[in-house]
């Protein structure tokens, strides 16, 4: 019972989400960084889209969002582009914005002209255009502004004005509890007070088939003709009437877009049938649609209560999204007996092809489905549990030995299939019109997710972690005697192997390689490998469809190759759908041809379909949206785009912003730029919408940018020329000044050097003269030295003479003393004449006089030597000084002994005592000390 209830719940839930819807681009508040609510939407001639946002006027050019706060910092309730002006209405304020040369917007107030006429607390909810007049509608009044005369006409009502409309050359407005009015000749006129108008809110008016079509909030549609209001029945009335309609729009293809308060949006055909019902559960960001707008590319913009969405109604891509997770990630799909089967990580599901019918669960297949394969009017399912045979919503497990990856036919054998399993390969065989498991192939036990078989029963297996194997099966297809592991190409993450055009291809991160049947070696295919060289590798998954197209996947593109009709060369086609948008499982990408040129591509939350024939790319207009410069560490400043730029030398950091106003979810524009004067080659193609150049040198530059979408060739190049001026100190004027200053400086330098060398010459002369004088002085000194030496020698000679004379006197006294003694000892001492002689001798012998004479003469000759000696050594006796004088004369002890009338030994003793009195060191000589004194 519980199981039955689960399936009922499953089916009912899937029914709610069984629509294949156009792509929806979501712009959350975190993307545009403004208020949650968006009350009105419009577009200018450059295809930038504007939103009346809670925080101000919001602009989007396809690449960048810009917010312009309202002048009085209130909510902007209405916006409308009329000619080159963007009119907005807010709280107690309305006016228009114009674009400056910098492409930024500048506001001009109109309400300030009639500020005294505004009603307190008034907000302007709608802005309409009728010929030369701009109509601003609040709940209280309608202000009609004449753009030619710059005058206002004001229409007031006693009751609130709910909404105003411009329909088929008429201006209408709905007044609560009073009816529908029309403005004629500047005045209001009641045209109907039907109870529908009195008791219901009118959402919109449309002019269809010469009738006025009235849409109400909850009663549906009515036709108004000749003053009468009649119900206009539609198939969607029941669904629409249960929801409060807040906004609506008549689309360019005649369909209607209906926005509700709590149930998303409805797209109705012109006959009132529901084409799409899109809610938060099926892709919208929010269920409350405050505003609707169809842009120039027929995209439907939805201003939500929380965010902004863009529905690509004309896109050749339709998506089936399963936000509940019941369906899960799609790993395989196939069309079988007019039913679409999808294998997911939740099991196998099917529904009627080309219908919005419910996906039904195939019983018994709960779990991971890896592959679906049609053969012999049977549908095989490769499953985590093994192999199933599928018959509509029934399944039959025919093999449960291990999980099954895929199936391949044996050449020339209609009754045998080989299946790749988690463990090796196995054989399915048809017996009595029934397919059954036959046996496992011995000799190979590795997982076989990707494999192909040749006519020679060679099996090539790709293993993500071990590389590529080659097996040779026996004729009974029971075993492989051996297998060969290729050294090149090597193993690779998300690698794959497939047969295309009778050639086996292997793809991994280093490129795509094809098997040479003669050499049995893999050779790099330059054409296919270029896919990963031009764009980042994400997966090597290879798929061949029913039309013999080879599909590959890279980070930003889906590629498919087909054989040329006139040659064997491969023709490449590119679909610019990045892997980040498709949400495909890397390495498990799957694509199935449903019918004609329509393909199904599995994703992590469902799938999407694409019609290759309708996949066309118009030439969008590329424009530079902003040029900003800044000095180092300063704020960016926007510059004029219409004129060539002239920037200062320190304004050499420049950012160029550009965009293609393209709002398709799955189609991304790519850009390429070149800065002449700085670069020689164009940049690589990139989705980045800005270029930043720093520290540009002074000079002339030309910035070029071009764009492409998918395979389209860039046929438009946008240019911007600018000059970065030289610093003032490198200008021509500065150079002339520098030249003049250089010449003046050179003159003064020359003059200075001339004076310098003249002074140096004079200095050399003076130095030479000085040297001569010094030489003369040296010569004079030398001469003086010689004279001094001569004088010293003379003094020494005099001292010698003095010493000799002194010795002579002493000798004389000694002789006289001897004679005197001899005379005294003679017998004739009594002789008077002898006594006279003795007396004479006594008078002439005076040792003290001789010493005093010697001392005075010695001091005069030797600069008072004895006085100095006495001064330094006061303890010296006269005999000591006499000894010093003799030593000063450099006399030996032997020579001194007779002078002192003592023995040589006594002289030595006196010398010793003299050393003691002078306190001389043992090492210091007495004579050396006296001579140096």
C-alpha cells in the first residue's frame, strides 16, 4: 500500500514538472546589487535594459549592472525609454535621464517645475507615451507633459486612479468605483461604468481585431465594443481565475504573458491556451511577477518581488528541470516505439515523445542507469544491477552478475551482443526469440565502460585509470588468450573510446587519437585535437549520433563533426554552450537525436533539447560601454567615449568595458581585443567583458575590440583612439628649455673649467715655487746642521782642550807639590833661599781655584751642565759633580783616577755610589745617562 502511494505521489509530482520550458536566465539580487523588487522594465535603442528598482534606476547592458539612485533617494516605481530619454517616476518626483559622453546617466527633474502643484505623498506608478506627450500617472492624478512646449496639463479625479493605458491611439485610465475613462482634448471622459470596471481591477487593455480587450485581475478577459463589455472566453480561464493577476503583456507573436501574485507566469496562445506555466518550482526565482517586458530579441523580462528573470521564448533550446530530485541526473536517453526513455541515477522513466505527458517510472529499475541500447526491436538497459530488457513500463532482469556499462554488436552476428560490465566483458545471446545471458569472456577482468569491436574480433577497451587495452577474441567469443596494454596514448581522467566512420577514436586530456588499422597504433588527430587546444579540456566523452555526427565537449563549447559531402574531411560546428550552464556530469555527457535536427542533452537536474536548424546567431551590435582611468592608488574616473581621449602621463591606468547586449542563457559572446602601440597581436577569445592596461607609456594608442557568437565571424571592430601625454618635463617646450639650459650650463662649465685650469696652473707654479723655497730651506737647514755639527765638534774640541788644560794645571800642581815635598826633605831646608822657593810654590798650589776655574769654564761650554745636574740630583756632592763632569768629558776611570788623586778602584766605587744617588736602573748605563742629560 505504501509502495503504491509512493508511485502515485511520484507520478503526480512529475506531472507538475513535465513541461519542456524555454531557458530562464536568473539575475538574483546578489548579481545586480540593488533592491529586491523591480516595478517596471524598458529598453533603449542600444538594447540596454532598465529597471524601476527599490534602490533607484537599474541598468543592464548584457555584461555589467549600473545603479543610479533616485534624486530624492526614494523607490523608483516606473520607467520608460522614449526617444533618447529614460523617464522615471518616484515618490514626489519624476523626470528623465540622459546619457553623457562617458555613457553614464545624468538626471533632469521635470516635477521641480510644478513642485507647488504636486499632492503630498504622491507616487508615480506609470509612464506612457502618446505622440509628443509624456504621461505620468499617480494614484491621484495624471500629469501630461508636452515635450514641445515644455508645459503640463493635469487631470485630477476624486477617486484613486488605478492604472493608465495607451491603446490604439487612445489614452485610457481606470478609476476605482467609477469606471473606465478616456482622455480627449486634454480632458477625461467616462466611456463605461460597467460593473466589471466598478468592482474589479483592470490589469491591462489590448487592441485586437478592432476590439478593445480588457484583462481583469481575477475575472479573465472581456471584449469592449460600442460601449458594451462581453466576456471573452479562453481555455486558460479556469487556471487564470484562481490566481490574482498583477501584470500582463501582449507579445509580438500574438501570445499573452500573464504575471500573477503567487503562481508565477502563464504564456497563453492567441487562442487562450496555456503554452507554458512557469513557477518557482520550474525555474523562476520568485512566484510574484511585478512587471513584464518583451525586448528587441523577443525575450520576456520579468521583474519579480525578489530578483529579475529573463525567459528566452524564441530560443531553440528547451529545458526540462527537475528541482525535486525525483527524476535525478540523466545519464542516457533513447527514442523507442515513439516513447522517450531517460535513464537516470534514480532509475528508468519514459513518456510519449513530443508531448507534455507525464514521465512514468519503469518498474523494477530503481537505481543507477548507465546506458540504453536498441537492437533487434528490443530495448536493453545497462544498469547498476546488471542488464534489463524493457517493454514499455515493464522490465526484465536478464543478467545480474555485475553492473553493465554498455552494449555492442558483433560484426556479422545478429544473435550475439557483447556487454561491458564492471568486471570484464560478457555475452548476451538470442535463443528462441529471447535474449538471455550466455557467458562471460575469460581472460580479461577489468571494468569495460568504453569498448569497440572490429571485424577481426579485436576488442579495444578504454579504462580511465589503466589506459587502453587491445584484446583478441577467439572465434567462439568465449575468451581472450592475452591482451595488450598501450603505452601511448596513456590513461586519462574522463577519457573515452568510440568507433566513428569505421575508425576507432580515443580521447583524453592530451587530445584525440585515432587507430591506424595497419600498424595497430594510435595516432593523434590534429583536427579533433584542436578542440582541446582552443578550449580547456573537461571531458573526453565521444558520442556518435544516428546521423553519423561525432560529438565532443569542452569547457565552453559543444562541438560536433560531420563528414563533408564532397570529401572525407571533417566539418566542425560549434555550439557556444558552456559546461557550467548545462550542468552535465563530466565524463558522462550524453546526447541523443530525438527526431530530425532536435537533440536531447542530459543534465544533473533533467535535460534540455536543442534544434540545430533553429540555432541561428544574429549579428549583435558591439559597443564600448565605459572607459575609466585612474592615477596610482586613486579612484576610477569615467571618460568620454564619443571623443578621442587625451590623458595626462600619470593617468596611464585604463580600463575598457564593452559588451554585446545579448541575453540568451545558453549563447555566450566572446571578445578579442588589441591595443595598437602596446600589443602586436590580438588577444585570445574570452568571455571577459573588460580589459585593463596599467602603466602605459606616453604615446598614441588605438584600442580595438571585436566580438563573435559561436561560429559567426567577427565583422565589426570598435575603435577608440587616445593619447597619453608626456610629462611636462619631456615635452618639446621643456626640451628647448633643456637645450638652452644645457648650452648655458656648457658655457659656464667651460668657463669654470678654464678658470679651474688657470687656477690649477697658477697653483702649480706656486707649488713649484714653494717646493723651491722648501728645497732652499732644506739646504739651509742642512747647512745649519753642518754648522751645528761643526760647532758641536768645536765645543767638544774646546771641552777636550779644557780637560787637557785642567789636567795640565792639575799636573802642574802635582809637580809643584812633589818639588815642595822634595825641598822640605832636603838638608838645606833652613836655607833662606830654599824657604823662599817653598813659599812661592805653596802660593801657586791652589786646587780649589783650579776646580772653580774648571767648573765655570765647563758650565759655560756645556750649557750649565753641572747646575742642571745639581738641580735634578740635589744630593750630589762637589766630588760627585766633579766625577759627573769628567764622565761628561767621556774620560775613563783610569784617566779620572789621577785627576781625583785616587786609585782606579776608588773611581769605580765612586761611580757605583753615583748610580745609587741618581736612582738609575740596572739596565741603564751611567755614562749614557750623563751624556744624554
